[in-house]
C-alpha cells in the first residue's frame, strides 16, 4: 500500500487542526521508546507532565502509573469516580528495507491524503497510534484541566497508563486493584471512530519449541546449491482485529511451498524464519534450503507456478505477494535438519490451524475463535514458533490448544510449550448504563447513532472487569487502520471527533 502513496514528512502540526495539544503530545510520544516491558522513558515523561501541572501520581508494583485529578468541588462529598485508561507500550514492526533502531530512533511521522482525507503514518515502521493516541488524549485532558479550559467539578478523574499490554497484558493482570476503584472506566484503545466497544475476546499466547537434529552436508558442497526462498509483500495486520479479512500468513504460504517441494525430495532445510509478534499477522518469511545444482531451473519454475496459484487464491486481498528464489553466494553453513525432522516439521506447520476457527453463535459476523501462527525462528538444534489463540470462551482456547498439542504429539518429535500470560474474555453487555449514555451523547453531538459492538481482539478491559466486576466499562478511540503492521495509520479528522465526544461524555457520567 505505502509505495503507491504520495506523502510528506510531518513538520507543521498546525495543518492537523484541533486539538493542537493532542498533536503536540502525539509527536512527543512518537520520539520516546515504548517497547513492552521497557516503558521507563514514557512513564517518566508522563510523571514529569503530571508534576508540572501539580497532580499526584501513583506507580504500582508492576509499574503502571496513575495520575490523580480530584474534583475541585469540596462541598460535594460523593463524587463520580471515572478512570480513563491507555497502555504505554507499542508493537515494534519495521520493513526489512528500513534501518530503524526502536530503542533510540524517533518514529518518522508522515502525512498523506486519500480522497481529501488526511492520515498520519510512520515511514517503514509501526506508527504506535495503538495506543499513542490514548496517551496523547490523556495528557491533553490533564493539561486543559490544569489550565481550567475544562472543568469537571462533580468528578474525580484517574488517568491510568498501563504496561505491557502488547506482551501478555501484565499491567492489567497484576495491577494494584486500588487503582481500579471507580464507577466508570473509559478505555482509549478502540480503533474505529464510529464504533464503541463493550466486549472483547480472551487470548492466550504460547511459544512452541521443537527439538531438531542437524546434519552436516560438507561432503556434498560441490553438488548442492544454497538458495533462499522468500515470501514478501503481504498486508499483515492485527491477529484479532484483522483475522476475519482472509489475509494470507507468509509462514503458512512458505510452508505450503516447502511441503510440496519436500514431497518430491528436492530440498534440504537449513533455516526458517518470519514474523515479529504472536499478536501480528506477519508480512514476510524466508527459508534457506539446499537443492541439487542441476535442479535449480526446474525448482524455480515450480515455485513460480505455485506462486501464481497462491496469487490467484488471494486475489483482491493480497495484491502484492512476491515469492522469490535467490542463489546465495559465499554461504558457509552447510548443515540441514534431518529428513525425518524436516518431514515432520513441515507436516505440522502445513496442518497447523490459522485464521477464524468458528463464528459467534449470536452474532454471525463476529469471529468467535481463531488462531494465528508466528513468529518462527530456527536455531542450531530447535525450531520455535509462536501461537496466539483468541476466543470469546476459555473453552474455545482450550479446544484449539488441545488440537495443536495433539498435532505435535502425533509427529513424534520432542517439543515443549512456553506459556505466556493471556487475558480473559470481556463479556459484552449491550444494555449497560455506560453504553446507553454513550449512545445518547454521541447522537446529541453528531446527530447520528454510534455502533456498539464486541471485538475479536483482546482488551485490558477484560482484566479490569475481572478485578472490579462493578466497573461500567467502554472502549473508544479514533480510526486506526493496519495496527501491528507497517501500514498502521491514523485518520486525522477522527481525532477531533473522539475528543469532542470524550470531553462531553465526562460531563454526562455523573
């Protein structure tokens, strides 16, 4: 998508419109490293802003930070308590052609237009609008309350910033429950301006490690040719929010190709890699294999034929699939995984479920249970790959995991699962008080109805609800497309729309 767009570096924030403070904060946040489990710098920035405006901060044991904004109405003893929440971390993904060190390099923000609509993206990397927009909204709100541009006399407001949402959700899981004492919680991690969220799927992330036997090919160097087979140019995306789109997974495509070549005994697998995050649908993958020198032309023709079939299969969804075969010069690692391990591994990966498994029984256009595979990495004596299960029930997650476990068990290979924390489901209540107030407020401001939905992606709201079942929760946010991929982009006009809603909505929750 990006290569077909005319864009320019973002220099002048004024061209983005209101609220100007939001765009100022968003640009500042984009310069701060925000890797999961490494949120120290962004947390310090938030604390410094709160200190500057005279608001108390609380940092709990897991390193979430809360900014406390008490009501200025001292005569009123029973204030409405509202929590406004975002997460501090972002997903790190970059294009292979881009040199970028997320630990120190600021994001290269760019502005472009499609059909007279302005969008913000980052050159060659994820934008971090998920959930940099939430942080920017909260800081803008804090500043305007301090400057008395906004006044919420009847409300105690807590601005809550959590850690590690993108890597197991530890901030929400292990939060100090005192930070969740309140009547309402507004989550700022929803990604459609015309859709508010009141339910989300559970998720569980695993990493599977498979023991592999490696064999030397040193004596066959003269007759074997090392080649790299690559799958590139896929759309990628969010493994929850985009899983229903039918997008291809490059690990699955490459596996299919290798499986077909392996059935004819034409390859020796040296390495396999692809993907960055379990929660992302990968965009690229590659494998290094050995083939007999005399078979290069034949195998290349076969690969191109398979590529043509794959392109036709994903026509209209994946417009830029490229599958290539490249001879490797000066290659030194003449080892491969044993044929027995190779056969079993490719069978496992070929049969591994990917995509929607079933749809919701009460809302047929909503994915109920799904699975994503990736990233994958080969090492000297093992292969590791990630799995992300999502479901509106723990039963669905358990069922999928049992199937994957059975598949690995049937292979006869030695394997082990490394369990990473997941998150529970957030059961939707379409008639909650907060959703009804949101509907009425949105209609009052914009003269149209808002869509209230549940999503297949996971949100921290599920853990918040688990910790405090009495909390009324809703998730809102501007329009973000392509989250968790280098195509991530933020719709400029939607920022003001959600801001107008938020500042009005806070006055309605009394």
